[in-house]
């Protein structure tokens, strides 16, 4: 059974604050769920399914008794997995109104998402025992992919920097974005090196934040307040070192996107918006290639030609992304919010004209070690 | 073998029997890698079950200790104890002659002299009861 067109996203709320010491992970989700239900024209009593890595605790906090619950936690891309699972559950009649949510106080907690490494003296032997003793950091884990990509394809730091620059241009139109000053390729190259070849401005922010969205059946969606955004296809994958021989420039997106595109029936040329997880610039580059928008090795020239702007061939991360808007640790849910805003025509100041199809791809975990990839194809038309 | 930090502050693996020879072989100057006699392949990380055929009669074999750099990153920022004193250091993936890839550090050279494809050889850093396999440029 295909999930194509069976379920729709009908309400969203992105938590506005990027630094909120009064908030907790649960309060951010509860507030966002309440507002996302308002956006949809639904109430708490309509909710019969909850999707969140803290869903078990969140049900109690909200005093909801769901029939269907999913706490899938595969890192930053979890929310694209949640969409796949919720669409299947809705299509199978196991639930009718699902809320998907995320909340984090990473900024307040000053959590070192990017460069902290582990300080545990003895770490579990599978798999950390073969990584942590060597000083792995999140930036370093992605830097290994960047270096290999440069070696195989001649990709340059300037090309990666073009991703930071176009993402910042988008952020300048987003009043909630943390970083809104224009930057140049030279600014990125001249920012300090965190883990060579990645500079500070190749890296995402660390913020608080979260949000929620509501999914229901295509049938019920028709009677709600906002224009429904239908789920046309979804794909899930994990990639890992396997036996110790994985090609580092092939990421989980290669597997997940095949299923998502095939199920949706959508062609790459018909995609109006790409929301690509941008923990680092190299994440975006490998995602564009592995999703099949360009061939492997062609990503560098493609992004350097300005194709990720509204005037380019593939407008990408039009909210300012993790690089410039916000990154509370698991940013996959924000890819959904911006997709819905664009498809509804609600993106003041940076609206893609007549946007009908968006692809969101979340990457979770470490790109050169084990990571998840979730692709969803969304559209206002079935 | 590099001398031990006093006290050793970087994280170490739990020394479980399933993986122990990788981190104790160096005490005898031996780099030990798992091998499946059914598939005639080496694999890493070490585990009891062969990741190809899922049979459990895998064995440890002494590897040549020679390899080439598959990729690397020079880490300039790591706030964790033990590493913050060592930046910049080279985190690398090394392809061994046996056909497996290991995560490691490239040491005993200027980080800026490391390149993809560079021939390297194993050396060890003592850490409590362990010897951590690391790599250095091959001596010509």
C-alpha cells in the first residue's frame, strides 16, 4: 500500500524564540502543539496520535491519552521519519489526528553540540570505543566527508562557502533568524577553522527552540482552516561504516530519496523548494547530490552558480537554515515548517512564486559514521 | 610507542573481550584485525559475528600495520579534557592493506603535511592497560 496522498499536514507552529531560559523541552512542545492545533482549526480532543522523541513524557504533560505513539529517535532527521510513520498509520486507519513535535534548550544549557566531544572516561565499545578515543567532534565527523569530497571531485572551500552565503541571504528575510547580516564567500573563508576544511561559518548555530505540526487524513484535511499540504512520498534509510569500507560521499539520502521520489511520482525538475538539513555546508552539498538533483561531484559548481537562491534552479533552505536561522540540535522539524509556509504561500518576504512541490530531507547523526536520512515529498496537489 | 599522558584524560573503550585484542595487541607491537575464514575477508570494527555471512567462527589476525590515508580533518577546537591540550590534531580514516578502514590519529608529523593517499604505518599510544593504535608517516 502506498501512502501517496493519504495524509496531509494541516497545522504548523515554529517556536519563535532562539534563546528562552524560562522554557523546557516539554513546555516548548506543549505550547507549539497548542498553536499548531489552532492553526489547523483543531483542538486537543481531536488528537489521537503523538510523535516525538519525548512523546511518552509529553502525553502526561499534555494530559492526552493517544491511541498511537511513536518515539523514533534517529537524530536530526527524526521528523521526516515521523511523517512517514504517521502517514502510514493514518492511511491504515490506526489514528486520525497526529501531532509531531520537538523542543530543545540547547542554547540555554550551553550544550556543545558541535565541538564538545565526549568527556566520559570509559565509553561503550560498540561503536564509540573505535571513535571517541581519537577525538571525534561533530564538526570533525563532517570534516572527514568534506576533505574526501574535495579529494575526489575537486570541490573547494569557496564552493562550500557559497552555501553559507545563499542561506544567509534567505535568513535576512526571516525576522526570527539569529544571523541576519549579509556575508560574502571571503567572510566564510576568513572565519576561523574549526575542523579543517570546515570554517566557523560552515557550521550551524546552537539555539533553543522547537515546534509542532499536525497531520490528518486527506479527507478530513479538506474541511480544515488552511490549505492542506499532502504527503506524496516518504523514504527512510540509515548509512554506517558497515564492514569498514563505506564510500564516504554516498550518504543515506541516496537510498531514502529513491523510495520517496518513486512513491510520489514527482520528477526532480518539478521540485520548487528543497529543504536540506544543513548542520554544515558539506551536509547540503552531499544531500543535493545524493537526492539526485545533480550528479556526484557536480554539487560544488552547482551551488557556486547561485542555484540555491530564489532566482536559481533549486531554491534551498529559504528560511535561513541551521546555518543562519536556528539549530537546537535536531533541525529536521524546521524543514517541514518552511516547506508548509512556502506551499501555502505564507512566506512573507521570500516567497517562491506558485510553489507546488517541496522536498525535505533530514540527516541525523554523523555523516562519516552512522547517520539517518529521511526524505519526504510534499505538495498542495495530489 | 608514545608515552602515556599522566594522568590519561581522553576517553577509552570499555575493554570487553569482544574487542580487547584491538586495544591490547599493541602491548606486543601487533595490530590485530578480525577475519572471517568463510568469506576470506577482514572487517572492522571487530565483532563476534561476520558482517558478511553472520557466522560466529571469526578469528583475530595480525595485520601488516601499513595503510594509506582515506580522509582526514585537522581539529582546531575540542573542549574535552585531554584533547584541548593537543589541538591541532589530525583525526583520520586509514585504509589498511588488509582492505578495512580504521578511524585513528595521524601523529609524529606536522598536521599540515598530512594528505589523502599518504602512506602511513601503525604506532601506539599507551593509555592505562591499553595501547591505542595510531598512525604515522611511513619511513621511506
